[in-house]
């Protein structure tokens, strides 16, 4: 795909008007007087956490949005594969190109993410290059984790998503990122808790809200980390520490015992929640880094994510590895 040069430009009158309207926006409130976050939301989008090398700016200029969107590989793939899926039986030839799924089965979104009225090329906004600022130590720790939790010696060597422990690609977070499909979230809010139910793989983040909330002891590290929340005006702030040791080094935002992730949820409009996150860890990163994303209202509800129901893939992978070992011993 040819390099797309995205030049910096001043905001148009439309975007300026959008920003002004957001500042004046009064969010709907629940019975407790807080901004209402309840409902079904989705972060499905062509935008990813880190900026691809063919983009040189965070914001896609309005006059380039249509061209950039149409030429995105995912949209090209949908346009070419869907005709085959709908018109005839697949013959498996697409699998040789590394596609475990043909386009019929995926639903990543077809538009770039719109944050604060701007089409974004990455969720990361700081550093300005849109890339995670790993330290050399952080990179080494990630390599060690991949070596430890990879291979076919046993089920623990396969990824957490493949084992149906948590969803793949940090869909459960934090930060909560868009993935290949199943990008719907249900927010259930009370006065004292926010529960975020993630479509894949039915992960649930139960976040206590209140000044008295405290983190659990570090020994109780759990999947998706230990999150506590509090209100800062109309923004819900959530701090997460102490991820499970199997998730922490392989998460989209790896964390050490010294690290934390702070998320912010603000109603931006009737149709959007502005989701901001900052990752701070002196072991993995040379500086804190920050991202912004929008959760958009969803007319779709969540599908049941059965994961391993009727799936013999993991059993077959491990059985194949044992067979190869036996053959190697015999030879």
C-alpha cells in the first residue's frame, strides 16, 4: 500500500463547531446524579492502538478520509472476499495466504475511529509518533514472556485468548482495544460500581467507585488487573494495578509490579463516550504514554461467545505435538 502523506491542517469550521458543541454538552444523568454510562457500546474501527508506518500524522484531513478509508486493506479484503463467500463454496485457497478466517466471519469495523470529531490514525496520542515507547528492558521482558508462554509443551504454552481465559488483543483491557470481531461492550452502572461486560470472552470488569475504594493486596493479582474508580466532576477515573502474572507481560500495555493504567470515561455526546487512558511504568517504558478512543452507541447487543464449544483446535494442536515427539524419538 502506497505511503499516505497526512499533512497537518487547521481544523475546519465543522470540527471547530463539533468541539464547541462537546464543551457545551450536558450528559444524561442517572438517579444518582452522575453521567449515565449504561448501555451497549462498541469500539469497532479500522484504527489501531499504534500508528502504522504509512501514516505520519494523528488526524486524517477531512478531504482525504474517503480515499484512505476505501484503500484500507480490511475494506479491500471485505469487498473481494464477500462476493466469493456469498456466491459459492470456499475451496480453501485463501488459507494459504495466512487467513484463518475469510472475510465473512470478521467484523472489525469499516471506518476509522472518530475522536473529538477527528478521524484518527492511532489511538495513541502521546508520544506524537503514535508508538509505544518501550525501554530495552521492556522489550527483553516481552521476549522472555513470549518464550515462556509459547509452544506446544502444554496448554499453558498457548495464548490466553486461544485458551479462552480472557479475550485476545486486550479487548478486556486495560486499555480496552478493538479486535477482529465481538467489539460490543455492556456498561452496567450503579452508585457504587461500574461493571463492563466484554463480548469476548464474557470478561467482566467489576470496578468499585468511591473515595474509600482501595486496591487489593498485590498478592491477589487477577485477570484484567485490580481496578478502582472515582468521580472527577463528570469524568469517571479508573486506576488499574496488579495484573495477573500471565497477562501482565503479554498485555497490549504490559505492566510490571510498579506500573499502573489510568482510564477516564466521559460522555462526549448522546452517541459517544470519550475513553482516555494513560500507561505509566518505569520498567517497561521510557515515559508515560497516552491514548484516546471513542465508544459509540450500539444497536447490536452482545452475542454469546462460546469460544471452545465444539472446538477441537487446542486438543488437536497438542495431540499433533505429542505425535511429532513420538516420531522424533522413534527416528
